[in-house]
C-alpha cells in the first residue's frame, strides 16, 4: 500500500512540474514578449514592435500546427524505447532538461539581437522554439502515457490519474500566483510593476528547474509494471502509425467525442483567468478531482460523463440569461467550469483503457502512440476555438475597445449564437456520440484484460 502511495505522489510531482512549465510557456511567454522584449515608446519603435510580435506569433502558430502531425510519430518512438529504466522515464527526464534550457533562452533577447538584428533573432527564436516544442511534446506524451504502464487495474489507474491531475492543477495555479512576485523580486527595474528582462529570465530559470526536479522525482518514485502483456510480438512501423490509430475504433470514437466537446467547452475560454473566480474554481475543481474515484464508483465513468455535461449545459443557459448581472455571470462561469476536470479524467481513463482494447484487436500494444491522441485533440480544439473567437469578435464588431452598449442588436444576437448556443449544441452532440459509440466501460476493460492474459499465456507456452 505504501509503495502505491509513494508512486502516486511521485507521479503527481512530475505532473506538477510539467504544468508549471506549460503555464509559463502558454500564458506568460507572450506577456514577456509584449511587455518587455518589444515595448518601445516612440511611434516608429511601436510599428517595429507590432511587426516582430506578429512574426513571433505566426512562428509559434505554424510550429504548433505542424506539431499535430509529428506527435503520433513521437508516440511511436517512445513505444519502441527499451532501457533499464523503462520506456517513458528517459523521455520525461531528457525532455524536461532540454525544455528547461530552451525555456530560459526564450526568455531573453538573444544577446540583444531582438533589437539590433531582428532577422537573426527570428531565426534563432524559431530554432530554439522548435527544439523546445519537440522535446516538450515528447515529455508530455511520455508523462501521460505512463498510466497504463503503472497498472492494468482500471481502479488504480483512476486513483493515479486523480493524483496526477491534482498535481497538474497545483502546478498551473502556482505559476499564476507567483509570476509577478518572482519577476519583480529579481528585476533591477520594477518598470511600473511589469518587471524587466532580468526578472523574467530568473522566473523562467526557476520554472524550468521546478519542471526538472519534478521529472527526477517521478523517475525515482515510479516503476513500470513488468508483464508479458507489455511485450509486443511485432512493433508498429512508422508507415503504420495512422493505420493503427484509425483501426482502434474505440480510441477514435472517444477522441472524436472529446474533440466535439472541446470545441464547445473552449469557446467561452478559461474562466480561471479571472483572479477571484479563478481561486474559487481551483478550490472547487480540486475537490471535484479528489472525489473522482468515489464518483466513478457511484455513477460509473459513463454516468459521470452525462451528469457533467448536463451541469455544463445548465450553466450555459444561466450564462446566456445573465445579462449584466455580475453575480449571475460569476455563478454561471463557476458552474460551467466545475465538471470540466471530471470530463478530462473520464476521457483520459477511457483513452488509457483503449491501449488494451487495441492490443486485443490488433495483436500488439501501443501505449504512447494511443495516449498521444489526448494532447493532440487538446491542441487541435484549442487552435480551432481560438480562431472561432477571433472571427466572431470581428463579425459582431467587438474590436477596437468596443463595449456591449456599442454593439448592434444583430451583433449581440450573433455573439450569443456563437458563445452560448453553439457550445450547447456541440456538447449535446458530444454526449450523443459518447452514448452511441463509446462502449469501453470499466467492466468491459476488465474482461479484455482477462482475455489478453489468457491469450498471451497461451502464446508464450
């Protein structure tokens, strides 16, 4: 019992550090770029700043879209890894180390090149960001792909994933709380509360160090379960990567369901960005995640999924009629955010169980390749919804400092259609697909594992 607890905590430390890194990169790197790296005061300098920020943003967008195509191949490489420490730990440790170094470099002006030689800066930035992105993706896939390697039991997987999710939430929120105090503490010039490059560089170094320490703790405290079921009789070739994914029908259906759900859930954005509401949502969200094993035991994953999306739909209806009421808006946003961590865990656990489903159906095991689908869907839905929100803002005239009062009645109607009606429809569609197509329950997974054990025992005679 003690060894399981230590393993869960060590794994949570790894996800804690991993999400510290993710939050710094996804939320605060662009703040550094806009508030410190390119922040001229004269008119000509501002035009140059706008151009450079636009190019940096485009580089990031192109690289992140390209990453969607390479993630499955990274997963396939991880599955083929064989070391005395297992297949995942080397990628977590190396990915964490390389990522930390690259993150620190990104939070600099590349030796002054950002202002004195913009083209050199952009080329260097693209190279460093690409290296960082590849190794971050490898670590991301490896760290979440470990769940099926740590246990074959669905119940233990749920508990381990719960610890991991709590660690990741704490990691992300720690960054939100500590970012400006750290930046300002290490800054030579307070710069009106925005800090200076010295402070941001120190912030990046500390975050990268936390990520590496978390990876080391994970490496020391976890152990992959050794079993004949994890030994492939044949490896998946690079040319067969997408074929393997497409033939695992339960993986494809849960992935499609999660994509449709993600489009609906992400249109409204992340309500935790509002500080007061964010604190409430984090507390409620952590409590909900901690109760995940209990809730799945009471309702089953399937039942919990439907209860969760029902709460979200009710919240959206409240949201649509909140008008200018701050209290109603806060309540609706909190209610909408509450079940989202639970849905994440339901999807993660179902995708995890498709490892054995695919193994039984296809005759070989692909852990990292299968688990890379979840972050891939997150990236894809995030990119699509960001574009949807941007186009909607232009469509309804919500640009250049526009307020609710300055938008036309048609614009308000169109805004509500996209921001409230569309999420309700998408979430309902996701629920219908889940009900009709996702058949991999906890009981079915247990049956599959028993059948695999019998089959593999016969093959190894």
